[in-house]
C-alpha cells in the first residue's frame, strides 16, 4: 500500500515536470521562468505603422517641422532690445509668455483648421505619410476631425484665459495677435479654395487667385515678427520702423513659403535620365505648388542631390542651383533685402530720406547678387554665403560712414534674411525640416531619464517609438 502510494507520487511529480517543460514560458515575468497555472501571457503591443503619424502625436503638435518658425519672434524681440539698449524683467516675462501662446496655442490651432479643410486632398497626396498632416484614412474622418476641433478650440480657450491673467497686461497683445493669425488664415483659405482643385496641369496656369495666394502667405510672418518687435519697441513712436519691418517680414515670408512650396512640388515629380516628369490631378488641389514648377530646372543636375546614393525626386535640391530672377522667391528676397537694410538703419536711430534710399538700394543690390550668383550646384551654397558676407560688409561700411548708433545691429536684419535664404534653398524634400527633427531628438535624449521615471520604462518605450514615427 505504501509502495504503491510512493510510486504514484513519483509518477505525479514526473508528469508535473513534463508539463512544466512543455508549457510556454510566462512572459509576464522576466525574473521567474516557471509556469504559473492560469496565468495569461502579456498582450502584445501593436506597433505603430512606420511613416504615419498617430492622432495623439498630431494633436500634441500639429506641425513639429515648422517649429523653427518660432525663432522669428525672439529674433525681432532681440533686435528691439538691442536697439533700445536693454529690457526689464517684466518685459522679458511678457515676451516669453506671448511666444509660448503664439507657437504652442494659436498657430497650432490655425494649422489644425488648415488641415481639417484640406483633409481629403491631403489623403490623396503622394507623400501623405511623410507630410505629418491630420492622420487618415478618410474612413476615420469624423472621429479625427472632431478630436482636432475639440483640441483646437481648447487651445484658443486657454489663450483667452491667459489673456486675462492679472499683472502681465497681455489682453490687447494676445487679442491682436490671434486676430492677425486667423485674419490671414481666413483670407488664405478663401483664396486657396478659389485658386486650387481645378486642374492637374503642370505647371499650373498662373491666375490672379494664385498670385494673390503667393502674396498673402507672407502676412503671417508680419504677425509673428511685429509681435516680437512691438514688445521691445514702441512702434507708435516709430511708425517708419514699423512699416519697414512689416515690408521686410512680409517679403521674407513670401520668399520662404514659395521656396518651400517649390520644393514640396517635387513630390509630384519623377526622374527619367535626369529629366523631370510631372504628374498630378485636380483632386490633389496643389496648383499653388505646381504653378511654381515653371521656374524650376527641367533637368536635375547630378550634383544637386542631397543624398548622392539615392537619385530620386525627393532628394533633388531643385533650388540649389541658379533659378530665374523672376521666380517669386527671388523677387521677394530682393524686396526683403531692401526693406531689411532700411529696417536696420532705422533701428539704430533716425535717418534722412537720402540715407534711407541709400540703404534700400544697397540692400536690394546686395540681395540681387546673392540670388543670381552663378555656380555649380555642389558649390552654390558656399558661393552664396560668400556673396552674403560681401553684401553685409558693404552695408556695415556704409552705416559706419553715416555714424549710425551701432552698425553691427543695423546690418543684422539684412544678414539674417539673406542667410536664411541661403539655408532653405539648399534643401530637398527629404532634408527639409531635418533641423527640427535633430532638435526634437536632442530634447528626447535629455528628457528620457525623467520621462522613464514618470511614465515607467515600458510605457516610455512605446511613447518614444511613437514620437520617432511622428517626427
């Protein structure tokens, strides 16, 4: 009886051991490898599809690649501070708050509205996965658009709350800034609805609507830049400075946006033995991009690719070489150069009509030299940079002879505008916005240890993966 019981017990232990050996390991625990009866394996985390933004990432920051535009307001504020000779702590705090509201609340809400209106056309875009607009597909339109509307409305509501905070006296500034941003947005959306979605012809026929659209896009930069300058300088006491700065910012905005649109148009291009072939249809509603194609080269210079190993249209830096002076970005940059020189001159003191005229002419001629410089695509950036240095030196010498308050400060607006031009014409669709991605990657690395403690290691791993896709 006892022997049989011992045999049975041994058989049970052997059977249990075989069951343990044959059972799948419990993946819910890394420390213990034995099987726990009744335990369920941890659910697998569904990977985020590569190349497509998540809705959460979009709602958090609709246009992360456009964050570099946030540099404009601090730049104009800093110039105003230099011209004024200093700033109080209260003024500095007000500027920081306004910058945060402008770039984290007001402009993201404006971008969300733009993406809602263009949702269907954006889903048809050949580079839809890489553009980072309101995620699709079209079947999810109701949920995604509703969520975006709620978040955009919440951003504007928070802006109103901040406007009435006591002590900072920001009500008037934030109201004017928000009205300016959405006033420009309304005009832009109306013009875009009228001028696009009619044809897939490449290049698109130039119409009055397209020209007005190209001109209107610069107005948003006036809002950004004058907001910063007005926080440091009383423009009511210096109206000429305000006008010159507005013209500079508007022309710069036109040059920057039309450059960017020309580069974005390459999403509709294909290369065939270095010749460019274009293909689009009316449903893409991109006439404002494709109308600019007429000023682009018809052949791709082998030295104009940002990635020599991949000679594709998205790696083609279409503006790296010389483009016609009549191209909208070049004409606008010449105007911006003239107005920037006048702005710098007025920042450092009053000027006579003759001095203002001299500054405008020299600024325009120096900008013309930069935009028309002829060089091989591989050396164009260096040649243009040299032209910028020479132009800045000529302006500084002129301002020095006129005994302005600070020739260095006076030349900064012109130098900043033309340096930015040299930078953004050197990019392709693939590299455009890469600087912002590098900044975001650096911030992630710095904040990762703290975030890992707050969210937990596994949750942070998922969030970090999603952020890399959104970037």
